[in-house]
C-alpha cells in the first residue's frame, strides 16, 4: 500500500512539474493577470472534479482499502473567507500552494523548504487554535 501511494505521489508530482503549474513564473503571471494559462488549468480542473465527484457518489466508489467514502455536509462560514484570504496571500507571496510544495522540494528547489516548514507550522498552529477561530 505504501509503495502504491509513493508511486501515485511520484506520478502526481511529475504531472504538476511537466504541466508547469508549480512554476513560480506561471503563478506570478496569473496573479499579475499576464497569462490565461493557470486560469485555463483551473477552468478545466473544476468541472472535471465536479463530474468525477458526482460519478463517485453515484457508483459508490470505495477507498483503496475498500472502505466507503464518507461525504461530509458542507456549511459555508466566514472562516472559509478568512482562510481563503490567508491561503491566497501565502500562495501569492511564495508562488506555491500546499500540493506543489512537496513537488518543488522533491524537484530540488531547496528554497521552497522555508515555505514548506511554514505551511506545516501554520497547520500545527491552526490545530492548536482551531476551537478559538471562527468556523
């Protein structure tokens, strides 16, 4: 199972790298409205994700362990707006969101270790303060 997950991660990281969605330059082009490339990626990924999720629900897809997938109810709160703002701020400052951080580190971009450690610390702090934050 761990070997399978390793290879799935390796494939995912390769796709992120080859498609240039982890490129700092591509991300900065997006935030400066200089290129449609990243918006095109998102415009493709969102409907694919929606369709895939609906098909998984319809056909009762199970996890790799054979367990049923639990789909939680979604309730929008102001915490989502605050979290989205902080996420976007960090993304625009570092040029990377959480998934690509690992691909960048694996690709040898050692400077991204600062952002990766910061993201891990931020997650820890969120867990520590979560009961005091708006949710």
